């Protein structure tokens, strides 16, 4: 029995494996989660929403100046949530002028992990590729940011 080898160009073998460029997702205190988040004018409202519903691996979430009264859980490991994303979350004011005082994440009166009067961590990040940069974190009882894994 003779075996024939057929060589196909890579594009024909796996057309679904096309690399998608990283996207920039925008969050603003005046945003709306119904928006697509692809520009400051169409920003979403919540950091957590942007991470869970708009961002994909390699994306950057740009958080515009303001106070965000929410808890943020960003894992690149599927330990608690079924979402696995390596995402860079950055305060836009930090990128623009190295100012980390104008973009605040506060957990005050939030039900982050059960008891809103005892918020242990406002931001929880973990895994191998999630990063957080340029924020003021407030409103936590223990630590503002809880991290695990190989975080940046």
C-alpha cells in the first residue's frame, strides 16, 4: 500500500486560528455597560463588567479618571469564575501623567465577598497574566489588593 502525503498551506488547514490583535477597552464613571467600550466616548461603566464581558486575552482596559465604587475580581485562572483572561487594567491618568490619585477603586459599602461592612480586598487579581497599574485603592478592611499566582 502506497501512502500519499498532501501538503496544504497553513491558512487552509486552520483558518480559524487567525491572530486577533489586542483591543483597548475603556471604562468611565459616565459610561454605560450597554456600550461597546471601544473608545472613551463609548466607554462602559464598570471595571468588573469590562473584564468579564468585553475584554479578551491580551487586551488593555483603560480606566478613565473618577471614583469607581465596586469590587474587581480578575483571575486568569478559572478558580472562582469560569473566565480565564490575561488582561492589563490601567488607570489612563497614570499613562498620561503618572498621576495615580485621580482614578480610585473603592470597596466602601460593597458586598465584595459576603459582608459589605468587612470588605477584605477591593481588588483580587491572580493567575499568570493579569496586571493592575496606576490606581488608588481604598475602602478595604485588610488589603486593598489581594494577589495570587504570577501577577504583574
